[in-house]
C-alpha cells in the first residue's frame, strides 16, 4: 500500500490549552501581561492546578503550528495537511488527535512513553489573552523522527513547510534540516515569529533559520520586538521592519521572500523582496466587539488560512483574504476552533 502524501507539512509543539476567563488576578499573581506569551518557569507551575481548581476550565487543542495546520486543513480538500510533533501517551494526546481528525488534519506524532503531553495556560481578560506554555513531551522531539520510515516520505512529497517560532526553543536543528531540504528542492518554507520572547531570547536561533525562509508571518508586537532585538533604527516602523526582513540574506534566490505582518483589526502589511518598495496594505473587516468570544489562536488561524490558499495556487491577495476570514472565524469561537459544520472558504 502506497504511503499517503500531503502538500502542506507542519511541525511544532503539540499542546493542550487550559483556558480560563476573567483571569485578571492570575496576571497579577504570576506577573503576566495581556497579549503576551512566556515559557513556563518554576514560579508558574502551581498555576496549572490553580486553573483547574479555582476556575471554570475549557480544554482546547492548541500549539501554534498545530492550530495553523488545523486551519489549513479546514479550508483545503481532505488529505492535504500533515502535522508532526512530540506527545506523551496520555489523555491530552488523545484529545489533540480527536480535534485534528475533526478538521481533517493528519498527525504523525512521536510518542514518548511515560511523558506528559505539553499544555498551555491561556488566561483571558476581556478580548485579550496571555499564554504560558509548559512544553513537557513537546521539547523531547527528535530530529531522527523526520527521517523515520513513517515521516521521511511525507517530507519528500510536501510542497510547503510551516513551523512556528516556539519550536526554536529546542528544535532548531530539525528546522534547519527541513529548511535545507526545502531550499535544495525549491520548495516553500514558512515560519511564524510567534511571540516577542522568541525573537528576543532566541534571536540567534531565528537568525540561523531565516536564510531558508520564503515566508515570514508575525504580528505587529512580534515585528517591533524583532526590530528592537536586531538593532533596527526604527523599531516602531512596521513597513521598514518588514522590508528589512524581506531583503535579508536568503539561500533559495529562485523565489522571493514574503513578509506578512498582521495588526489585529488594522490593515495587514505585506512586503515581497521581489518588489520591496511596493508595500501592500490589506484592510481588515473588524468583527464587532459583541461577537468576539476570545482572540486565542487568531494569528494561527490567519497563518493556516494564508497557507491553505497558497497550497491551491491562490495569489497573495487571495491568501491574505482567506487568512483574514479564518482569523475572524476563530475570534468568534472559544479558543482556536472553527465553525461546524464547515463553512466553505475557498
């Protein structure tokens, strides 16, 4: 029997989101900020039990790249997207598999017996969210999984690769392996900046993979943090930052680098290295405040919609539009989820 193949190959940290609302007291107690993300430290560990004990909890399949992969699978025909990451042998992993199956996402997890699947505390305050992931099994991913009999044919057959910046905290060598393969075969390699602390604390790792990236996606907070960490003279100038990233050194010169910066309800910025003076701005149709449930996963939903449209050959204008539609759908749901029955997007 032939091994199935998928056009979009995503890799990242599979996490189960533990989501609570009205978490102002938690932000203060644990020194967290709204619309931010930090890796869990020892001081944060009691929070996971506190969420379950003291708050009504919603469990939602998460992990930035996995969210984007599910969004892409949502808009694409069946058997288009596969996701790779590391999980434990527990109920959290089963929950993730169930959510993936619902959206039509195929997963090829590396399973670590006896380990716990990663989790992410999601503290919601109004329309804002603060993320505190504890990676657990996710950071035990092994590069050898990419060359395993189960996964190697999927890497070989994929046309587009996608990774979130969170994976840089432990998996840079795996990202470089995929990036080199993509560049050698002139395939598309996309990366999401993911969080300010990634571009600040893991800037060296980011710089090592940037030459292999054909598409960079991030939000305005991440772009400003990147500009500051990299020493750009105008860190508040998003257009200048997008242009600088687009024009930075690139291995595969046969295709331009596309940089996309989202700004919530404000216009999305797109710069291509092929025509860096022609900055494109895409208007966003804001979701009315009364229809917003929460913003957790909205950026991932945008990335998944963008990539899904790219998979079927849409132009960049259409890719951004599909991304906007998926982001808008996501904020009207609890956590990174999508409407069911499926809404036709493409």
